[in-house]
């Protein structure tokens, strides 16, 4: 079972950056970071976009137990589940 925890931030550079740093420090799977505004948001292939206030800026730490060759499918599965 994944234990979830939500950390809410007013502003951050990137929720992905915070999640990656926190995961490297050992924060558990399921911890999410929500920010009302990102100053340096980016998407796939490091594409930047304007992260305006009012949009959903969220990153969650996942530690998949499947083989890495299947990890690319996670974004599709998660997208379909929302």
C-alpha cells in the first residue's frame, strides 16, 4: 500500500525538481507536491511552458517495481486514470 502525503507550496521553481530532490533524500513513494505557481515549469524533453496561477502543478514520487522497459507506459496509464 502506498501512503500518500501532500505538500502544498505557494510558489516553487518546479514541482518535478522538488520531487526528484526529495526522492533522492529518501522520501517515500506517494508523496506529492502541489504548487499554485511554478517559475520554471517544464514538460517532456525539457520543453518550458508558462505555469500560470490557477492551473494544476503537481508531481508525485513513484517507485515502480516493474522492469524499467515498461516505465514509459506509466504516463499513459496515469493520464487515462484521471
